[in-house]
């Protein structure tokens, strides 16, 4: 079945101009076509339509994924009273005790946080543990090449510090390419960069809706 994802503004990437009232047609795991919604709807009259507020983009790439999953603890909601809801690092992380008592659950929750930030791909260098790579792929994310090493603290928001949304996307949209998309509640690119990826309302990975915020 073909699904059309539509939004007020589509940023296809690859140097192409934004498309007001744009949309992406997805069949199975691939992009069938993209462009103005009216054209796609006319070409596919029986398609299912999902409408998202604001901006629709290719999926984002999380370049700090391995560090986030290895150096942060993502609390279980049931631990909120004791640990809060924000990730723990440093001394607070050390206080949790041996890694084997908390690592697997934290990794699952961390990957879900990434999906909530429009992430569909992560950077992983050679030597990343097989268990971590398996967890990443099971979450629906793809593994991209390694990011450049940096001494900066890892950031959960792939858009943090980006000068353009295209700088943070895994790949521009392409007909026949994997259908990785993210929708954000922001009126335009400038507002999206200011709000950050926490404004994500939906993430589509390989054609599957893996996160929906509303």
C-alpha cells in the first residue's frame, strides 16, 4: 500500500528548493516520489494520507550515538522520582553501579529518545560492539559511517549547532531510496533550527512509523 506523508513545507535536501505544501509518497520501505502534495495525490488517488504539521525532512543522523549510549544513562520512567527524567552522566552515572545491571535497558530507552528526535541513522565507528550495533538495527535505525572525533560533550539533538537542516540529515530524498523521514512542528527551516529536533512529531524509518508524538 502506498502512503503519502504531507506537510506545510518539505525540505528534500540535495540542494533542491523547499516545497511548500510538499509531500513524500512511500511504498513499502522506499520513496516512490516526492513533490507538491496535489501532484502526488492526483497520481495516487487511492493512497493513504498522513498529514503532519510544519516541516517534513529526510531523517536525521545522530553522530554522537555511540557516546550517548555508552556514556549516558537514560532513566526508566518508573525511576523518575529517584533519578529524574533527564539522562545521567558523570558521577551520577558512576553511582548506578556495575554496567551489566542497567546498560541494556538504558540503551533501549536511549534509542527511543533518538527516534523522538527525528533520528533514522546513527554514526558508528569500526570497533563498536556487536551488541550495540544489533540494538541499533533492531530499533529501526541504520548505521552510517563514523563521525569525526570531537572533544565536545555528546548532544542528543542532531540539529544542535547545524547551520542548515541538510547538514544534519542522513541523506537527501531520492526516488527509490529508503523512506526515512521526520516531521517537525515548526513553520519553516529557521524556526526548526531554533526549536531543535525536540520539536519532532513523527519519525518514519524504512517506511515504518516508528515514533508519533501526536
